[in-house]
C-alpha cells in the first residue's frame, strides 16, 4: 500500500476555467477503464485489550509467534502493534526516548538492551510488520492507567520530528497516535494530527521507510470530515468512537471484566460514514473484542460480520496464544475476510429497516453485480428479515445466486432476499446478480472553448449537475487519468455539503477508475457534484458513472 508520497509532478498546472453549462448525459459508460487498486484496511493484533500497560518484549514475541503459526498470517494478518505501556516517559539530555532495558532486552547477538529495533527485527524476521504507540499530547494516556503506575510525559508533543524519525529508524511500519494528552490540553486534533502527519512524511523522506498512521481521537471532533489526507498522507485510519471495553488482563485486578455486546453494536453504528471511506481511508470502530470474555461464539460471529461488512480495520485485541479453535476459524474465514478486504475499499450502507431493530446492510464489492448483505436483528425475538432485489441495487427481474458467507452454503432465491434471523443475531450473505442500470455523466463544457474541461486545478471546480440515482446512497465510478508518480487529491462536494477528500492513484497514460459512495439527497436528477483539487495539478476527470 506504499505509493511514493513525495513524488513531484512534471506536468504544467492547469488553468482555472469557469464552467457553467449543463453536463451531457452519455448513453453508456465510456470505454472501460481498469479499477485502480487502493490501500486496504490493515489486519493485525494490538496489545492493549489483553495486556494493558504490562506489555513487554516477551509478550510481543509470543503474540507474533502465535500469529505466524496459527494461520492468521497466511490469511492476511500482518501487524503486531505495541500499544500503551511500552515507554515510561523518560528522555535523555537530547530529548531522545529512553526505554526500560529489562522490559525490552537484547534478543540476539549484537543487540543493545533498550533498543526497540530489537523487537522490530524479531517481528520482521517472522514476515510480519511492527506497530508502535504514542500520544499527540505531552502526557499521554498513562495518566489514566488501568493497571500499574501513572507515568507522565509519555506523549510526543514537542518532539514530533524527533519521535517519528526515531520510530522510522527503529523500523516500525505503523504508528497509533492517541489523544489523551491532546484532550487534556484542549488542543485542536485537526491541527495536531496534521503536524504529526507532516513529521511522519519527513521521517519517511529521511529513512525511506513507510509509517502507516492510525489516528485515535475517538471520533469526538468528527475526524471523518478532516482526517483523510491529513498532512499529505496517502492512507490512514481514524477512530470513530471510544473503546469497546477496557483491558481484561488475565490474572490482573480487572480479569473479571466482560466485553459488552451492546457497546460493540454502538461502536459499529458510530463507525458508519460511507461518504468518507474510500481510496485508502477507513473509519476505525476500535480493535475487535472477538475471543475475549463476555461474548458467545454467536456474538463473536456477529461482531466479525459487522466489522467485515463495514470494511473496518481488523485489529484483534484477544490473546492470540489462547484463541479457541472456533474463534480462530472466524478470524481467518476466507469469504468473510474477502468482504473486509474487497478492492473497492467501500463501506456498507443501511438500505432497509422493515421494522424497528430489523436492518439490512449492503456493501458493494469489486466484482460487478456482487454484494455483501447483512440481515441484522437487534430485537429480543427471532425475526424474518427481507429485502427486495431493487433495495440491493439489482436490475428488475434479476435472479441472483446467494450463499451464506460463513458456511459457503448456497441458498434459494425468489423475488426477494429473506432469512429467519435469531434474536440478537445476524445472517451474512454473499449475492451475485445483475447490476441495476447506471448513467454516465460528462463534465460541463467551458464557455470559452466549447471543450470539456478535465484537469482539475486548485480553487476551480469541475462540475456535474443534474445527477440522479435510483437510491439515496449511490455508487459513483470516477473515470480519470493521473500520469504522476504520486496520488493526487481532490475534494468532492455533493450539493454543497461538507467535502470528502478522494485519492486518485497513478494510472500512467491510460484512464483508470476509483469508486466512492455519495449521498444524493435530492430526488430525481437534481444533484450537483463538484470536484476541486487540493493542489496543482489535479487528476483529469472525464466522466462519472452513477447508480
């Protein structure tokens, strides 16, 4: 997922041209262009839920070895993320982080005790990637310990350049940046995380090593409206809610704590922002509690289904060395993982609610006519939940093939999709049918030249007016060209609402396609979409196809 972030364009900046005429509606989509791959949500493990701030090298090595041996690595899991507790807030006279040598000893001949590069080399030696943790503020979350002592100065404020360069030099691939210190100091998250992202960019330039950013602001300041491309990053994730559960450490003072099913459902609800999730940016509803105390196997399955259909990062919080065979099978189910890791990188939308507590969620998949569908029953009694094929985006008269995502069993279909769903449960289904008709729109013409203006420049809009769809949430396929070596970013506004930032990866000289979801909240063909580049030059957009 590592496109060169700092590639420089050699192309001339496009001149802004006023565009006021109506778009032309094409009879069919232009000659096909390939779907351009986008970064997918990360899969991995995090130490916090099961080890709190007791984490050390021995724990991390055991978890990494478990992931490499139990089939998770083979299924696509790759990150071993060290959360809060690895650092006690000490720095040397030059401001460099000082690490406890007993907790992080030498692991091989030639290692220096207290050097975090030791654990990174161990993780990399298993073919996995390593993640680290800090806070955007001065003091960090160790002021609120769940276990152990209170530690001050465990955040990176005032040391952004120094710390992220150190993380990159140690070899870490991923960094989670929390917000305890930022909240305590009443800082502006959009400002602080932009500074952090720029520091990450400079660390990458200095070392040639990529750091994936996980923003953990808990959704308090609506990061889905500002976190995409924050500070110039080309892919990241942002938390949309608080923790599902506080740590449950085996043998610790809170070992009797249980994860809550309703809290998990609430995190799922808070994580749904489909217009913001696309082209490498993801809503993060928190690390999963699958396999932790408090959940039955059925509840674990619902949890995994919800995270998969929402295209969430799949970060396991349970002790990987103690997973039951049933839990492990859920985490590595290939059909379910393929929904989460689908190439479009989109999120589910709720398309029907036949009665209170009965919900139909649909995620469009990369294969034409393919959908993941979740029938969710939030009530205390079994319910038959149904949705028409039109609700799922299929053409009239279609007869889709359907199968259970968990078991692979083929199911019968009729004039709708329906299933009996037990109380507090869900049915996860993969559907293959015929797409509903789509319409292709071309941008307005320039009144000066009469030609369609394609290349977007900063401060001038490329507009598509009189756009319609058969449903409020529409798939929008954007056909474009980006001959640069770096991703080009554009802001999209639908009907003048809050903008979403879209990444347009390189295509070479031939056109490509990225797909987003947009809320077309006006009836009929009365919606207006406008694109404006964040910097010059933007991509050349020649059409959009909407359904």
